[in-house]
C-alpha cells in the first residue's frame, strides 16, 4: 500500500494529475498494488484566498507519504516568484530532494524539431542537482533603486551536495546500462572555483565507477550537442541552474512540454513527481491539455518506488496511445485530456 500525497496545484495541474491518478488506479488492479491518495490544495488559489503560501506543517506532513504527485504551481494573479519559491523550491529543499531527474526520450510518432533525428538518437537522462547552486535564495541588494544599486545572488556548492549528486548519476548510468557514459556539464573555464569543486568531485567519484565512461562538456557546448548530436548523450550530470536551462531544451527535442516529466528525488526520503510544463492557465477547464507528461510522471513515481513492472506497463500503454495522437500540443491532440487518460488506463496490461 502506497500513500500518495497529491498536489494538483494551479491552472491545468489538477486536470492532468487526475489522468495520472486514473492510470495509477488502472495499474493498481492489474498489478495488485494499492494506492491511497490524499489531496492537498497548495497553490495560487489557496494563497489568494488565505494569504498563506504553504502551511508551516506541510513538509512534516508530506514526509509521512511514500511519494508526492504534483500538477503545477503558477497563477497569473500572483507575482512571479512567490509560489515558485514558497511551494516548489521550499518543498524541494525541506524534503532534501537533491536530485532532479529528467529523462529526455523521444517516443515513436512524436514530432521533434531536430531534423533527421529519431527515437534512436534522442534518449538520455539529465541528473540535475536540486538543492544548491544559484537556487538557495541567498543574496541581497545594496542601494536598491539608486544608480549605484548592487544586487548579489550567491551560488553555493558544497562538497557533500555535489558529491551525492554525482554519485547518484554514476549509479544511475550503471543501472540504466545503455552506453554506460556519464557527461559532466559545467563551466570549468569560467567558474574556476565552484566548478573546480565539481570537476574534482566528478573525477574522484569516477574512480569507483571504472565501468562508466566519464565525459565532460561545457554547458554552452552541451546545448549545441543536444541539438546537433543528441545521440552522444546517455546520462548528463549538472548543476541546478544549468540543469534547469538544458532540460527545457531537452523537453523541446523530445516533443514539448506536453510530454516532459521530472522527478524531485530524495533517494533516502520522499520524492515528488511532476509534469514539468507549468500550469498553462489559458487552457484550464477545456479538456485540451496533454496529460501525457503527468502520466509519465506517474510512471517515474512507480519506478522510483521500486514497482518497475507496473511502471513499464504504464509506459507501454502510453507509447501505444501516443501513436494514435495527432500532436503533443494542447488542443491539437485529436483527443481530449480525459479521453487520453481513459485510453492509457484501458491499455494497461
Ligand atoms: C522547473 C521550474 C522551476 C525551476 C521554477 C518554477 C522555480 O522551471 O522545475 O524547472 O526553476 O526549477
Ligand atoms: Mn525549469
């Protein structure tokens, strides 16, 4: 029995999460796994109603669950930053979800903007550090609003934080067993302190993983190769900020935000899975948003919980439904949001 905390969130978040739950319920029957879902109303609506972004008790409450299923956070009437910092980043930090795992996989029949590249070329995973770097919210202003203004935003890299992320990536490359190659994506030529630490940690940990080919690419070159030769990548490990940027590029080459999923993972604690596309408020309530990303997030959740067979069953059914869809974009799928969820649920074997 798995206890799943559900945060539908804002905009189309609750709609896509509902389809993910539908698919989990289908897999529950076929694979004899029990789920208990508890819903939490964290998000923009709640904030506008109560003035509270996230209850103080939320992290402790959520720690009692086996996993968290998140829709999307982001509301057009709330100033940018408040919900992102107060809910999403707050939970990542408080639950020490130090890995952000983002598979970049092009499925058959999904359109990619890359010319002459197909599913055999686009299949890699980004391991993004998720609790440090430029995301810690440390810094400040001096003489704000004057011509002499100074803004400082600090980037923190701890040996412990960097090393646990790199170690996870090596383990992941080994378990994935594809090309057995791990690429560190950083900027050692400019960030000569912070990324020197990454470089040293990477090379030292690599000594324990002689079966994994180690590779390095500067982050700017990484974006170039992702477009030119995505087939070169197997697993990429990178910093929080760089990982944020390159995984949006990754989402585009795998067919767009309608299909891209991610996991905020604490390997020793509770992890949180989400479609990474955001709340897409303009599509709310129209049954036109693509639930595939949420369905793949549910798949990742099962994989992380150790339910590999059930996870594969979801992927198989989803991939089959994808071949029937005319597009991955909202409103152009050839089916409604709920129909797609129904089809994936029905196809679970
Ligand atoms: C993501 C998002 C978040 C991030 C935002 C919403 C804070 O872009 O999950 O990639 O930057 O990590
Ligand atoms: Mn992002």
